[in-house]
C-alpha cells in the first residue's frame, strides 16, 4: 500500500484486481487442479492432449 493510501476506491479496486487476477490466481496452487497452479495445469493438459 502506498504510504499515503490510495487516491480513490477505484484505484484500490484496480490495484487489488491486478494482484488477484494477474498474480495470485496464476501462482497459487488449486486443490481442484491437483495442487498445481493454473499455468502448470494448462501446460500439462496440452502436453498430454497432443
């Protein structure tokens, strides 16, 4: 978080969305994907499909 906070709620929402959608959801392990992250699961899927 910036030292003085965020300029607006819209800025905070934008930063949170970027973190969750652009980093957290890509890196974290998902139990529904056999404890792989989405990128690794997709790579494994396409490797086995072809």
